[in-house]
C-alpha cells in the first residue's frame, strides 16, 4: 500500500504543476495584451475573443473552444489512465513546439514556453515510470493472511 501512496502523491504533484502551467500561460497572455486597444485586438484577429472576454484571460483553444472537463479522459483502469496521461503530455509538448514556431526569438515569450515544454517531457518520463511500476504491481503475486 505504501508504494501506491507514493504513486498517488506523484500524480497529485503533476496535477498541481499542470495548474501552474495554466497560470503561467495566463500571465503571458496578460503581459502580451496589456495596454492593447480595441484596434490592436481587431488587427490581430482577436476581435471575437475581445467581444466575449475583453482583455481577460479565458482558457480556450486557438479555435475558440472553451476548456471543459470533457477533455479529461478517465476509465478507472490505472494502465489506460496512465497511457492517456502520456498522450496528453505529448500533445502539450507538441502545442508548445507550435507556439515556439509562432513566437520566434522573443525571449520574454519563448523562454517560459521552452520551460513549459521541458516540464511536459519530464511528466511524460514520470508517467512512463509509473506505468512500469503499476504493471509490476499488478502482475506480482500477493498473499493475504487471515488473522
């Protein structure tokens, strides 16, 4: 049971860090739009976003689809759920790489995105390690003793 608690703590740590990633992205968006005028937003093609949210940060995809918990997959099977986590980390890494292509060499924007991309790689590695540990645990023989 003790080994399972350690894995559970790891999962919570990654979840907490992912929320911090949202905060970092929100802070970057706030800094990039600070002082923007309506004309600036319109010229950037952000007028539909501005109409709904002004300069506030609202989590949505580049296509304008708001974030919802429906994007989180969970089956209750530890192996299936860990593979879902691996896929999510890889997709996030790919998104950060696409963002880096868009921002070019602006260090104020590129450096935080590079940091976030690196963390996705670390999370991917940790989830891979968890899969191996869970598979080992599930395939091990366990004995139960009656008192």
